[in-house]
C-alpha cells in the first residue's frame, strides 16, 4: 500500500509538469495583433487660433523594453487645422508609452523615434527652449504628449492621446478711462520664462503652478505696441504674444509679474502731452503654465502728478529755484545748503479733483544716485507724505528715482527728480 501511494504521487507530479510545459509553450507563442483606435487631441482652448491647432502630428508607440514598435503620422495631404484627429493601427496586446508630437517632429527635438529604435533613457527629462516672445500667428504652436496605454485583444473605446502646447499665450486688453487719448508705444513684462522647459508636459500641474526645471531662468520681454487709445474707451486695443512657463513667486519679491508701459498721455496740470512710464503689478497672476491663455485687462486712468518743494535754508540763504518739469522728470535747483522737503502730490485728472492725502498713496524711493551733495540723504515719511533731506556745501547733481501709486490700484508712476546743488551765495 505504501508503494501504491508513492506511485500515484509520482504520476500526479508528472502530470503537473506536463501541464506547466504546455502552458509555457503557449505563452511563448506570438500574440496576434489587434486593431486599436485612437484620438489625438489638443489640450482644451476654445479660443485657439488656427496656428494653435493641430496641423501635423507624429506618434511613436514604445513597448515595455523601450523599443519603438509602431510610428504613425498625419497624411501630408490633410492640411486643415483641427483640434482632434482620429486614426487606428494594429498593435500586439500590451502596455505602451505613447510619445506624441504636433506641429513639430521628433527630429526637430534631437530625437530618433523610428520603428525598431530604442527610446533614449532620459527622454522624459529632456529640455526644450525657444525665443517664443518673437513668435506671431505665422508660427505653428508646437505640442507634445507622453502617456501610457494598455492595448488588449478586446474591442474598446478609442484611446485618447492628448498633446499640450509648449507655450502659453498672453493677451492684454487696454481700456482708457481718461478724458484724453493715450498713445501706447511699448510694454515690457518680467519675470517671464526663459531658458529650458521640460520637453513633455506634467499633466498633474496643468491649471496650476508649473513644475520648473532646475535650470529654468527668467527674462524681461519687450513688445512694440504702436496703438492709440481714444478717450473713455473700453477695450480700445489689445496685444498678444507667446511665452514660456514661469513662476513669479520664485523669481520676483512681490510674487507677481511687473508690467511696464511706455506711453504718451496728457499732463492734466499743464495740459500738454508727455511721454511717461507706467508700471503695475499683475493683481492675481502669480504663475504661467504651458497651454495657458491669459486674458489680462489693463485699465488706464487719468492722474495728475506733481512735486511740491519746500526749502529751509539758513538765514540769508538763497531760496530754491522754481521747480521745473520736463516730461516726467523734475529738476529742482538749490542755491545753498539747508533742509528741504519734496511732497509728491496726486489727484484725478478732472481740474476740480482734490489732491489725495498721504494715506491714500504708496510712495517708495527706489534709488539715490549721483554726486554726494547730501549731509542727510532723502528719505520718505509716510505720515507727512514728504521726502526730506539736507544739502551740504558740496555742489553737483543727485538723482532720486521714486514710484507713486494710488492705494488699491495696480497703477504705479515712476518719476525721476534731479536735485541740483549750485552755489548762489
């Protein structure tokens, strides 16, 4: 009986081995390809212009070993810009990394993704850069995508492959709330993205702050406007340009972007047109991600700004020469040493508007440069609204650069005051 049990056990083991061998043989046999349907689509932007839609596309399917098993591209005869396109192909069941490109080819990015090649091990961390601020609607906006799909032998809904625009679009819309025309000459904006960005999107960050590369940098972008805003006009002009992703919180102390406008407007006090520089912080914009379409309204108001000067020279001292304004610069001449007070005054453009109180203004001295003519350097007192200082015996010219803004407003005026110490004894 003991031998019989051993014999039966041996037969059972042999039977299991045969089954395992058959199973292994079947798993090594090639798996039949299956027909899979796909949709390639651009990331959402309902207001995308033709150059921001898909004109050409290229897709590479890489297996678990990184080998490119299939490549597809849009038929060159199809030239109509679309936000999505459908296609199908045969693929063996399995999991694939799908590398997608629109309006740009892998070769343009230094990649060889031909069938049979091996995808570079560092492809997901590679960088892309371009001077996109100079682009116009003549430039097709490049898009990329990197996703994982699992193809089975079962009929499924089409796989969605999303490509994301590598750049963001800024659209500034200008309004003129003043009673006189305003001529816009140029704008500059910082700190916008520069240098390298990731070649492929981080889908988890879209709609939020971007995930920047360690070598990401920033730059000031300057654009020519050459537009006139008629008096009391809403949405009188607009300007659009492209930019790389960035995060102002990481590169600017305010955590916002700084917009500077070069313009000509009426000087309400003198009734003359003056060239001026106006700066403002973007109130809610703190980051820019790829594929973002940012609509930034800029409302320009009419304010009068002047400098009131008081001088307290020694007894018998020569009084200050009349304050002279040239454009947006001020020239103040003093004939002897003494204490002075300069009060920036601001009011709305209407002649009957009262001068604002110091508590209504934000005033900051940005720099004091030039000759060492002070025994006490100029400093701003927010309680009195005065910039006070004291002149010594030394002669020369010092330059005080300051900003004046209405509290609660994003508008800020930059002014340069030349303090000239001359010997008038």
